[in-house]
């Protein structure tokens, strides 16, 4: 019985257990071995268990809680954040242009929609676009970048729209990966990191070069650590790229300008391609913190660096104030890329045909929002400010509450959407986890899920220093719910510590 | 200072090795789309010196010139399978539901039919937080996985389909890539190989190249309407031994670019062959809705497999691909595709789930499009009359073009065209004068590519050159999309005929 449809969903008969699995053409021996090493914790085993529990709740199974709270993924709308009105109006107009006659839609929304539709084949968002994206949208993105970076020029031809930032990140890693054995491409990535990077590197069989962020200094980046990591890596691979996520995921740190300069200098010295993941660029909360784009800093360092350092920056419609994850909108800007390679990149992106047009349209509105003299401006600013202000409050609240729990230490959530607190786990608990064959923080998170319905992702999914344990929790649940979640974590941690003391 | 990336990824020249075995020259070319968009854009720029870039006019895929004098008013592009780009209109029901899902205030509107509002409400309640801006589960929204599996089951006369075996992605191209990622295991001595038809659209071959896998070409029989022969599959597989480890057989039915629709008998033979030779079957069925040829009928690989009974029905591993980009909907830009995985090892399914999850999820607008494709309006629904009228109109256009275009082409001296049974394209053969072939050599281009360039420049018509898809050595073809409004098609063929006759004269 298909619960969702209330109709008979014919389930396939069990079709293989009796017939000899080893006979399959595609089996564990023949499958691409690189796939075996791919893990993506954000959608990993704990999330699958959470889904199972949700099913059980629907079926009426008794639990100590009535709902599963998914604080595992950076999805604002899923947690109740409302879409920005203007963005949705324009995309709806693009989807069903008859609405252009409807006087319930403001004129500025209609103008944006008409402009986008004119740039679509056949005037429809159902037509393919050019593979790097719709031309006028790439131009708008370039203008946005120029404005953001105080006038530093941005060339639309260097902008590639993508299916979320993930698509662009994986494409670049593919482009960068080559060589065999000791000459195999090595890519530097922070520990902790967003596990898309480790998954992509595993699948490409590139070498992951981990550099540790300093938890005691609010997850900041120390160039000496970069130096250590790259020196060690040169023994067994060919380091070619350095990935940095700013503002950070899962750590929430916002790098200082000085730090960014240091990283750029380091990349220049070590001849590394810089990959700057800046999808949380509007999510900056802490006093004294500011987002500095890698490109801006690079150009302000003068031609010695700006004409030489190869850089790609990524952005997306999934985060910031709009949180439109489901639209899969994003872009990358490449700087100082070899023209021959750029040709190859253009060819590489053409394999996936084009990014979804609704996502491209949405991106256009993010980079080309209502202006002060336009009818939708007031509402737009109000909604945007409200979303960002609420996030800032929740970031502060989360840090404060978690830091009152003995055994949990939480760095300030300077930006992004997550907290990555450190857990003190009793020795007994660590042993119990080992017996189960689980990482101790997975053991902790699983127990938390079973007892409270709160789904977090264990720190082991993101990487952490040996012997330390963390979890990543989003700050996205609605404020009242977040308060409850934080309380439940406090109570759980106390129980857990007592149980395993 | 030397740039960091001097060459792209891991493209190995295995394809050349395979190709040389069959005297089939392979060139590392830019994809059809990129090339033609660039050529088209280059031309459009020449036509409009006063504008920085041209934009297509809203009503068909043509650019309006202002500058240089040409013997035509606009450029018409039928090189790509892009119905809306070519002027076909979206289905009203689909767009109304989509708009209401994107801007839920419309659900209160009295301007939308009741069934549209109800559908939007059901779909929104299946989205986390009631928003299409949320991520979904990696296989797709469960409600929609169910809709799709019910659709498959109905289509296949009751053959069971399980929602857990359905993965939605950004277009079927993404599903193809992810399945290939599971399959392609390149060993030091021997790369993986995939049996691929000649001709086949170029994006698939680029995907194989990108993964370092080899294309194992099998030739479709032009004289038999581009039919697939198992003996040819056998020959191709035999030839691949020692060159690569052939693991899969990729079939497109209805064919792209050929327009051939496989008979049930042929499908059975192919399945048997795959079982005997232990090949993973990849059945690309995105054009399944466009089958109107006399005596032609689409039957899915899954249905035939199921009806062949055990042991084959329980053991042959099959991936079937479908999409909202083609058929009546033509919603290429929404990027909605899916793969149904049949008879896979459960251990592999776990990895399939992981691999699909690194994209996080398919675009929600694409998933919605798939739901609407799976569950169109039914008789009695308020939207049914308009829906029927619109789909009948598209059907009439396709039926007309399917019959008329091959006939018209066959009447042009120096062009022959196989009958079109289904799909979206015709792939007529050009009999080019030897002098023209020589001239192309001098210019350094494949003869049909050169022909297409001249056709674009002199007649303002953009078609796909046969060399992009593959063809028997010494033959030349072009590909045209016939999912195109009749008036546009007529104009295209008129210009093509004029151009071709002049071309023949020039090189006679």
C-alpha cells in the first residue's frame, strides 16, 4: 500500500536473493572501485535512520517524541523560512506568462519576467539555454560581482551558471584532476569540510590533502598549517589546488582579510589553483566580521598577484537570505584561467546540456534585485533583512545555550548556517561505540535521534582532529523550535554523560 | 608563468583505437550544441553589428538581423531537440500547476481551474516546509517517485514497478552519467567499454570519453530504416576483445538521430544477447511518447523483459531512462529526468543511492514536470479539454512532419531519407559530389560539417552534421529536428532544397 497516494503501489517481487547475487554483471567486484570510497554524511546513515523513524511515526509507532527535527541539512525552507515574494513572483510569471495580464503582480516583477523570457529560446523557460547559461543572466551576474567588489571588472565570459554550486565545484575538480601515481593531482581541503569535496575527490581518485582549521582560535586558518600540509603532500602527489570555504561549513568562521591575503600569497608561492566556495557570503552575523571576496582581495593586492593567481569562486541560490535549495541555481567565476583550458571547461559543461532555467532565472533576481525606486523594493528589503536578522539571532542563541552545557563547547557562529560544537564524551561511551563499530560521535548522534527525534550529523562526517568529537547542527529551525531543540540536547547530553560515567 | 591546468582531465584516446579497428575516423570535437550555438551566434553577430549579442526572438528560434545584407531574414535552428526553442508551445496545465507551486498565493486565485489548484496543493504538501525551494530526498520527492512508478506500471500493462528503484535527476543526461559512474571500472590494462550505436548523439560519447571509457561502435542499418541487427552487435563486441572490457550496451529507442522504433522481436533479441554476453543494458527511452509511424508501436525494454519470464526477467540488469524534455511536454529547460533500475544487486543499490545523493537532489521544477507527465489531466477534469486540444495539435504537427519531411527530402536530388517511425529527428543522407568532398578536405573540415556551415551562412538554416553522430566511412548526413511547427519546417526545407540544388550545381 502506497501511504502517500493511498493507492496500490505495486511493489517489485524480491528478485534476486535466490538467484545468486554473484552472477550479476554489476556486482561489488565489477563496480567502479572509486565509488566504494564515496561517502556523503549529510545524506548518510543517520539521515536514512531518521527517515525510517518518520515512517514509523506515521504508522503510529510509540516514540518519546512526535516529530523528527531535521537539523542535518542547510535547508531553510524545510525549516519554515518563507520564500522572498519578489523572487517567486517573477519566476511564476516566467513559468506561466499569461499571468503578465494579471494586475495582482507588480510592474517591476513583470518587467524582469519579460526580460528573462525574451532571452529564452521560443520565449519559454522550457527551452535549453546555452551551456554556460543564459547570456543576459551571465551579464547580470558580472555586474553584481563588480558592484560587490567595488568596481573590479568581471567578464561575463568567465561566468558559468551551474546546477547549484555543487555542479560547478565537481566540474572544476574534474578539470584539475590528472596524472598517475606520485604525479596524481592533490587537492587541499580544510578539516572540517563540507563532504561534497571529499566525496568528489574520492570518486575522481584525486588525493585529498587535509589542512586543519584551528578550533581553539575560532576555526581560523593558519598559513603555517597550509605549509605543513603541502610539504608533506609533495612526497606522494602533485598538489594543484587549494579549496577554502568562506564563510565556513560546518564551522561558521568568517576569515579575516589578512587571512585571505595570506592564503592568496601562499597559493601564489606554491603554484596552486584557488577554489573559493563563497555560497554563504550574505550569512555573516558576528560583530567585527565581514565577508571579503577572494577576488576583491586578490585584485587589491596588485598585479603581482592579480595577473597570476588562478582563482575560481562559487556562489549559489541555496543559502544567504533566499534559501532556494530546490531550484538548484548557482554559478562560478574563473579568474586568470589559461584560454585553452577555458575552452575545455566550456566543452566539459556542455555534456550536462544546461542548468535548470528556473534556477537561472532565480539567480538573475538575486543579483538583480528590486532597486529603491521600484514598487517591490520595500517588501523585498523587509523580507531580506528579516531573514538575515533572524538567522543572526539564532546563531547567537545557539552559541550561548550550547556553551552552558557542561561537556559541550561551541565556537561563535560567525556566519553560514551551522554550529559545530565539540563534545566531551566519557571513555565508556567511546568504548561502547567502538564495540558497535561506530565512530563515537555517530554513536552519540544515533542515540540522540532515537531518544529525541533530533537529527544531526556527526563530526566524523566532516573530518576532525583525532580524538575529538563534534556534531553539526543547523541553526535553521524556527526560533521557538530551536529553543526546544537546544534544551533537549542539553538534557540528552546530561543523561548521556551520566549513563556512561 | 605556466598555467596549472595544461590539459583537461583524463581523456584517453581509446576511442581512436576502437575507431581505427573499423576505419572510422574519430575526432575530438566540440559538442554539437556548443559548436552550433557558437557558429549561430557568430553568424548572428555578423548580422547585427550594432548589438553586443543577439537574442532569439520570442516566437521561434530565430534571430532578427539589422546589419549585413543576407538573402534571408533570420536564422532558423533545427539542429537541437528543443521543441520550445523551435516554437512549440508549453502545455497550459503544466505551466499553471508549476506557477501555482512556485507562487502558492495563486492557489487562492479564481483564475486557475480547480484541478490545477488541487494538484498544486498536493504537490506542495509533498515538499518539505510546503516549498519548492527545499531540497528533496536524493531519489526525488516520494510522492512523485510513486506517481512515476504507477505511470511505468500502467504503461507496461501492469508490470510492477517499485518507487525505490526510481531516481530523479537533472535531465536524463545526469542519470546516464551517474549510472555510467557505477559501471565504468577502468583497469590498468583494459578500459571499460560501452556498446554504442553509430549514429548516436554526441553528448553520450563525450560522457564516455570524460570517464575514460571506450565507445564500442555498432552500426545501425541505414537501408533497413536504421534497424539494429544482433549479428552486428556480436561483431562489434568481438572486435572489442583485447581493446577494452565491454560492460554495457546502450540502446536508444526511439532512436536519436535515426527516428527508428524497435520491434518487440528486436528488443527480445537484444535482451537475449545482453544476457548471453553478460552486458548491462541501458535503454534510453526519452522519445517514447513520439511514436506515430504506421505499424509502429513503442514497447518498453522493461515490459518485454518482464514478458520473457524467468530467468531473464529476474536477472538481466536494466536501466531505463525517461525525461520530461521530449514528448508533448518538451520541457527541456526544467531538467526533469529519471532512471528506473531493474534487477540490480541490492549492495549496488546502496552505492547508487550514495552516488545520486552527492547531487543532493534533482531540481524540484524538473521533478514537478515529471509528476505532471506521469499524471496528466483525465477525462472529466476541468483542464482536460484544453490539455487534449493542445496535445492533439502537437501530435498533428508531428504526424504531419513525420510523413511529409522524409518524402520531401527524398524528392531532392542528392538526398535520401529513411522513413521516420518515431522520435524527434530525421537523419537524411547527402550524396555529395566528389568535388565538394575535395574542397572540404582543402578547407580542413569533414564534408558534412562544411556543408552545414555553408547552409548556415548562405541559407540561415542550422542543422547537425552527420560526423558529430558517427556514420559509415564515406557517407554523409545531416540531422534535423522535426518537433518543429509546420510553417517553420516548411521554410527550413524550402531553404535547404534551394541551397542543396545550388550546391550540387556549384560542384557538378
